[in-house]
C-alpha cells in the first residue's frame, strides 16, 4: 500500500490537490483541487448522483442553501450536541481531541464506548500528557458549528451558522418537496454540497478538513409498513456496491463497524460506518444512520409548521428516515489510495483508477509536435472523441515515453498516438495504461474500446 507521503506528493506533482493560498504561506488543512483533482471529484459526484438519484424511481435531488435559518440548528440539536471533547497543551496551546489522545495512549481501548466523564477520569488516572509531553488543560465539550454573522440589523449583527451537514436543508424543504413532486413513501432526497465544521484536530490530508463536501440521502418511510432494519441493510448493500462495484475499490479494503451506544449521534437509534483501510489505518468513509422521525418532529415543533405526510389511505404520519451520508473528499482520498500502484523495481507510478472516474478516459498525441499534418490529424481524433462525449486530454510535449508516464500518473486508461501510418489511413496506435500493450485500431474500434471501459486488450 502507498504511504500518505507518496499520495500527497503525487497529488501535488500532477495537479490533483494544492495547499490553498500557498502564495500567502498557506492555510492549515485547507486545500484546492487542481485541474485533474477537480475532474476526479466531478466524476465521483456525477456517478453518485447517477447511481442514487437518476437511476432510481424512489429518489429526487436537491440543492439547498449553505446558510439556513439559525433556528434550524437549534431545532436539529446541533447547537447543543455537535460537540467533541477538547483539551489544550498548556505550553504550546495546541488543541487536541481527548478521545484521539486516549486512543494513541492505549490502542487496545475502545474509546468509542467511553462517555465524556469517563474520558476525563481516564486522563486524570493516567496523567495523560500532550504529544509534546506537556500538561493538558481541563477537557471541555467544544461545539463544532461554524459561526458567521448575517449583515447588520439596526447596528447589530445576528449569528448564523455555515451548515454542519447538508441533511438539514433536506428536512427543512420536506414539505415543499412533497407538495411539488409526485413522490410517495418510501422515497429519498439526495444532495451534494459543502459543509463546515470547526474540527479540533485536522490533518491526514483531505480526510478531515473544516470545509468539506458531503453527499447525503434522507430516505423517508413509514415504519409501520417498512421495517427499518431491513431498509438499513439494503442501504448498506447499496453503499458497498457503489464503492466496490461502481468505483472499483478493492473489497478487502472496506469493512463495516457498528457505532457503540455512547458514540452514536444524538439523533440516531442505530449507526453503521463503512470504514476504508486508509494508509493511516481503518477510518470512517461512509455512515448510515436510522434517524427515526427525530428531525422532522423537531422542525415541526420549532417552526410550528405541520410536516406530516398523508399517504394514499389518508393516514397522516411523520415519516422516519434512514440516512446514508458520505464525504466526497474521503471518496476522493480513498480512490487515490486504492489506485496508487508502484511498479516493482522502478519508481514508475500508475494510478489504476476505474475508467468510470479517471479524470480523462483517453489522451491523444501527435507522434511529432512539429509535423503539421500529424498535429492536424491528431486534433481531428481529439475532436471526434470529445464530440462523442468522452473526457479527452491532449499532450504534445516531450517524447512519447514521458507522455505515457504523465498519463499513467493521472490514471488515463488509454493513450492514442497519431503517426505516419495514420496519415496512410491505417488508424492510430492505442496503448493500455495497465499492461503497456499497444495496438493499431481505427476510429470506430477506438470509440468502442473507450466506451467499453475495459483497459486490458
Ligand atoms: N448527516 C450526517 C452526518 O453529517 P457525519 O458522520 O458527521 O454524519 C457524514 O458525516 C460523512 O461526512 C462522514 O462519514 C465523512 O465521510 C464526512 N465528513 C464528516 N466530517 C468531515 C470532515 N471534517 N472532513 C471531511 N469529511 C467529513
């Protein structure tokens, strides 16, 4: 498996991820996605949307605001409960999550099962120090909601929050969605968008950041007609199928873990995490929770608006919810880790991404950049592939070997070269990323090959 250093270095070298604001010295744990990173993110998002919304009759999409009415977060319980245990190094003033320090102190301890008072007691009993060896402050529960202020109202600014999860936009739009779409229970609403949390400890590259992107689904159902356990199981199966089947991730690198009673969020009756074996260990990739009718009931109570649903038999109810919620940036880091391959005995890196998500499906080059006829012919191949809807890159720099190496490092499955034989109507050379094998094909064969997404000839 690749190390984090290797992944971070490739990501920077090839333009997947840059540290943000680098010309000003950077901003801790904030990142920009470069040209191929933006393409990879977009492909992941598009596939998620296609699999979970476009292809299903029981799903609709949404794009709600980032700054919702502040009461949303009071009603949802996040103002009260979106907290992590915080402690500070009394010398360096670096802040740490107490559960992370305890975990590092005793790897055999199940910290997820500990309550906050138990963690505080453990820290006292074990005279826990910071990683720098200094005394720690008295731990406290710290709220992660990202505060901002809304304009000036009579000289005073009013507090608002950047959303801590995309889910609340779905709950607060529930009434509108039911009224304006021909949906009937069970049905789900999905959305992709940025969320923000004042995380205490960040790091591990894009794994945990303050600004991140979530792809969340709220799947509404009548608990008297649909059993929540079987629904949760079927969502677990769909999530795993997306990771292993659609994104092409190795099955051995994912596993399920159930949340302990103390670890579960305030709104959940049962939560499972699909963990991925990242270079820094098994960590949460994608969670699925049974949120009951907690959110809709809370919003009904706080807003005074009736959020019930009336089914075909005239039965009135507040639907319950199963919520599969994933971080798009974690999916991104997962596919980079999973695809990173170093050829034995050489420094050659190949990113064996599934063709479905590779930033480009095919690269086109003229054999020689200074032969006008070859450039023109290659340009026509490029245009015809783009016309057909493929994601195509163009490279006429350096020698062919360097172009292949650059394409391998960003995971392009096929490289096409237009050469002198192409000028004689003998098709183009196509090379496979994973085997290095080359073939001569005409444009129709090339089109079929790229569309088939089979990398091995
Ligand atoms: N609506 C439920 C919810 O937000 P969560 O487990 O806090 O649940 C869902 O977040 C997913 O969002 C996580 O499984 C993870 O993939 C991603 N995520 C959460 N916090 C993140 C952060 N600080 N940076 C990157 N991704 C994060």
